[in-house]
C-alpha cells in the first residue's frame, strides 16, 4: 500500500466539528443569445437550475464527501430556504450530524448565481441575507452547543462568512475549548482583525485577506512569507496557509521553512466554494493525524479538482487520491470520473460536436486480451466510448469474497490508459442502469454472451433511438478463470 493510502485510511475514523454561516447556493444556468429590448442587459434563456448547501454548509459537505464524520453547528431563519437546507442535509448528506439553531428574526442566507452555460460566465449574483450579529440568546445557545461537541471531534473548523454567526465570544469559547482538549482549530477568515482568532492552529486567508489583516502591500513570495510570519506571531497560530489562486498556496509555519505549493494546470469552470474545500480538506487531514505539509498539498490538489466542476462542488477521497498520487499520467487523470456531476461537461461538449457516444460496462478486475478486444471493437462502433466501472463495494457484492483483486483506482487507471477508452466512470450500484440514464448513449455495447434483450439499459437506449451492439468474445479468457488459476498455483507452491 502507498504510504499516502495508509494516511488516507484514517480519514473514515476521524470526526470534524464545523461551525459557521450556513447558506443556500442556487445556480441558474442558460444561454445568452440576445440583449433585452427593455434595457441593455443580456437575456438568459434558462435551461436548468440547481440548489446546493453553501457557505459553512459546503465545508460540512466537503468533510462528509471525504468520508469523515462531521458535526455541524449553524443558524437559520424560519423560512422556506431553511426547509430546503434541512431536507438536503437529511436526504443527501446523512454523514453530517446537524445542530442547527433557529432564529425567526433572521432570513436564511441565500445566494442565486445566473450563469452562461456555454461560457461558464457568472452574469449576476443576487443575495438574500442579513449580516448583523445573532442576538445574545442565540449566541449563548451556539456557545453551549459548540463547546459541548468539542470533546467528540478530532479537529474544529470555523467557516466565517461574516453573516453574524461567528462572533468574538463564540470564536473565543470554541478556540479555548479546543486548545484545552488538544484539538487543532482551522479558520477560514473573513474579518480584517485576525486578533479574534487568537490561538487557532491554522488560518487560511487568501492574498487579499492577508494584505488587509497585515495592512501591507503583498506582492511576491517574500512579502507573503513576511506577512504570514508576522500574523503567526501576533495571534499565536502554528501556521498560516495563504491561498493564491492560479499561483497555488504558501504554507508558512511558525519557526519553520515556508512551503510554496504550485497550482495544478486545470481548466477552471467555477471557483465557487473552492475555499470551503480547502478548509474541509485541511480539517480532515489534521483530524486524521496528517501533518501540515501533507495537509496543504492535499488541500491544493482538492482545490484543483473542484474548480474543474460546475457550481458549489465537493471532492471525494478517490478524486483526491487520483490527483495526489503519481501512479496515473495526466491523461488518465482526465479520463477517470468519480463524481457524476463532472460527467455532464464531457457529455455536453461531445453532443455539441454531434459525436456518437458509446457505453459499455464491467468490473474489469484483471484486464485481459478479451477485455481489450471488447473495448477496441466498442470504440470502433462510436465516436466516444464511456466505460462504466463497478466500484469496489459493487464488485464485492457481485463477485463475492476476495474480489476485486485490484482496487477501483488501479482498475480505472489501467482502463484509462487504453487508447480505445475516452472516459471511465465509477458507479456504486449493482447495475449501470442509473449511469446509462445519465449518459443516454447512442450505442450500448456488450459481449456476445448476452442477447440484446438481456443487456441492462437496452430498452432506454432503443427508446432514445439508439442501438445495442454485441461484440464476439475472444475465446479462452475469463477473469474468474485467471483468479482461480492463480489461487491453485499458490496452493501448489505452498
């Protein structure tokens, strides 16, 4: 096992307490093809809309998406937005244990972004919010709730959006409780006066926030390091991680060497929530006992993943591992999809170009010549080939004890390295039916050991005007046979 895999294995055993400003993020997507006759503004022809948990809630989502447990403390109003958020946590994020207080005098923060689908350009953002501090009774209830949860957590993250939840008394109480319990505290700041975060373990300002806090002009590496070191000394933090957009990140550890981590070369689709992802990954890594340098590299890798997705997104542990470890080439990384939301961009582009999309699926546990023949002929039948790959848990349910032989990351990388394969998509279900519904392929390919009417999804594809193609199998090749032969040989040797 790779050493980093050993570290990541601890993530599922960790718990992070997240406290901050909860909000609802709405994204309204469409195309702009004309200017309004009523005013010189673009007209967005809406094609779709999404609603996702945002703000500190996105940090909580990010923690849960990595597989860690999350205890989440926040405040909402008594309105429809609060109901949407509550339902989303309950139905989509059961790994987040919510402790959400209600204040009927405040609206729940809501942000609506109107986005040009084709150009990924944000045209307008509309906010419904109040930034005044919560009242004294709510503040005391927050303090009581948050401090009572500190003993259950391995790390604490304060996600400050300056909407009135993280006020000085709450910040002080939580940091003091965490320090007394030996728990690291990560702060994603929004205040000009960082003195309120005195005693926090790690602060994550961006370049502008650091400049405002230090009251200094910040240009290159030297100025960033000097300002960050001064901040460390002033507030007694162990380190400052400065996020620098396309320039990556700089980790400045008190009494240690500065580390500059370059950004990954990625196609940026949306930066919404990237800071939340950085905070979530740092918190999970520190909660798992991973050091500051490795945590910073992981956060930098995670940020590269989420800015390549649309909307307020999260990163899975598999995506993080794929980005961090050098086992796969860049081409393979770009061809492996763990989060189905990232699939949409590929499909939209291929359909825009009028390409025929093909789909096949399997466990592909031990890739053999029979698989290669199937995939090569499948690719010959279409313009772009998507391979649905059963996840490890799915393979174990289907194949039984001892399977898969290779974990899903390894199987995905091997498939992605084949020229015939354009995209590998991991699915957790026993069958690829839901994935086929999402892909809507024109060509559905399977081995000739099936009849066309036995192929999962054949009815969906045919109803959509597509076709099922059966590929003649290469005789004598079987993963099960290879596994059995290997087991027999081991027994003979022993």
